[in-house]
C-alpha cells in the first residue's frame, strides 16, 4: 500500500478534505494530530479507529494501528464505494475513555465505470468481532441450575467444562474459631459453607488471629500467622494444628532475627545459635595487631625491627587532581604526591591580569555583518559598502570591551551599530580614511586617519 501522510487539527482547527478516487483501496493513511500548533502525543497503551458515513447513508468502522505517534488506517473499497463527500472521524481511546476525535471529509471522485462486484453496505468489522464472540459464548453455553451465591468453576482441564460450586471465589462471611477448643468438624463445616475461617489464640492476655490453611484431607487443619514478640521488633511465624480434634503447637517456621552484636573475627566455626543473622549485620574491624600487621611505634622504627626485616606500612599515591594554586598550605592528606603531578595553569583573571587580546581578520567585501566577541580585535581588510556590527554578550570574567578597524575606501560605507552603543556627537564615516573604533560598556570612541588612494 502507498503511505499517505495527513495532518488533522484538534480543537476546532481547519477541517481537512482528502481527495480520493472511487473504489480506491491502495492508500495507507497516516494521521498526525495537531493541537495549538504543536503535535499531540497519543497516550501509551491507547487504541484508535476510524468511522465514516457515506452519501448513501451506509456507514463503516475500521480499527486503526498506532505507530510513531500517528494513527494508521488502511483504506478499504467500502470507504470509497460511493462518489461524493464521505464524512469521517478518527478517534483515540485511553483507559476506557475517548480522549480525542477529529472529523474530516473523504471527497470521492466518481469513477468512469461502475464496478459490478463492489457495492456499498454497512461495514463494522470491530463490532462484528464482538458479535461473533457473543455467538460463540451462546454456543458454548452456561450450565443450567445453580443456587444463589454459587459460582462457576472448572470441572476438568477441557475447554468450557464448568459446573456450579459453593465457595472458592472469595468468601462472603468470616468464621472465627478458638484454637485449642474447636473441633475438626466445626472447622470443616465453616469451610464447606464458603466462609473465611480464622483461628483465635490467646496467650499472656494477647489475642492473635491466624488465617486457616487446609490440607487435602478433611481431618487435618493448619493455622499460621505473624506474631510480634513483646518488647522488640522481632517478627516470628508460628503454626498450630488440629488433627482429628486434637490440637497441637508446632515449632517456629522461621527463627528469630538476632539482635546481638556479631562475634569478632577469629577461628572459623558454624556456630550454635537458633537465631538468624540480619543481612546488614557488621563484624568489628580487626586491628593491625589482630592480623599480625606491623604497628609503627610512637618513637620511630626500632633498630630491632629493621634488623629483623620488618617493613613498615607505606602510604599510597594520591590519585585525585592536584589542588588549584591559591593560599599556601601544608595540606592534610596522608598520601604522597607523584613526582610528575601538574597543577592547573591559572588564568589571567586568577592573577589579576587583563586577558590577552585575540586578533581576528575578516576579508569579506561588499555588505558585511559580524557579531563581535568581547576582548578581540577585528580587522576588516576588504572593500566595504556596508558594515553592520552586533555585540556578543561578555561572559565572566570578561568585560564588555570590543575593538575593530576598517578602511572606508573612495566611497564611504555605511556603518550600523547597536542602538545601545553611544558614539561621539556628529560621528560619521568619511571616504578614504582608516577608522579604529573602541566600545566599552556601550560607550564608543573612534579615531580616523586619512589614507592615500
């Protein structure tokens, strides 16, 4: 198909008319949406489509793709089946809501000869898909019967094999039983009634509620939950069980987190604690003597150490960029500086000097326009008829100081300066002179000398 790019305006912009030929189906329309003169961004995850009404009253509705922030619709003979003006719209749906619609006209030019195998009708493929799915559901069917509160559940792994069942889709009631006194039949009765069953456990005047977890057999039930020990932030998971009406207390499913200071490094051992170590625990850093390293005495290296070949610790090399020149200081780093290290060269402003002036030569002729940089000397050596000067703003530490010179020639050129620049009263450019002009903070001075022609 041939891509056809078209811009549409949101919010009352000009209505677009797109000319096509009758029975055309070769176009791939790519619609870009504009709002307030800027591209409108289609939301992520949005869907789009195109609707239309033909001159004979028949309608069509086609889904669209979204590619590179454009709505893409392939043309169809039903869009162009009838000559005349077909009123169309494209739309965008995001989060279940229509967020954009734009109307436009397809102007269908009548074909010289009618195509007998193409006639106009109403074409709604998007709606047809929905109707097909509804019909499919009617064929698949829903089993008869069932009572209030029951839900459908899978009866086997086969498609569409479902049956009515009580519970299993979220309980509507809660049953709280007492751990230690309730019987297995009490629990089973509540469970079969579709209720959410919780066990209540009281210890040291603290009541804890645990959700039910049921094993596959009907006589065994387990309760588990989170338990917060008094006086600290330890969270423990515990379980109770009821087997054939006999209650028991199971061991901790997860051990407590250790709050003790980790042991010092030493001889490797598995340990004997029942608690688990926290992921961010930290052992004490060993000292130099703990690991047998040399410890420098306060009075210097003893001769005995030197004789025994003990080597003291040597500081490491400094790898950061050396400090800028400034106020003299001994420094505080314990690293040593490399012998070929280099400090940054200070700028002219760092030492209080005027920056050097850079010379720029411009050989252009005729009408010349140049933006001058501060701190540079510009030489215009070509034959000029007009010279227009603008000034680039100075940046710190520069000052707004500009210089340039030129020869006027046998015919004086016109000189244009920014309106903010103030020149001496009566200043003008005359023929056959050399001019040097200096501008400082928008105040200009000029010096000229006669030159021979």
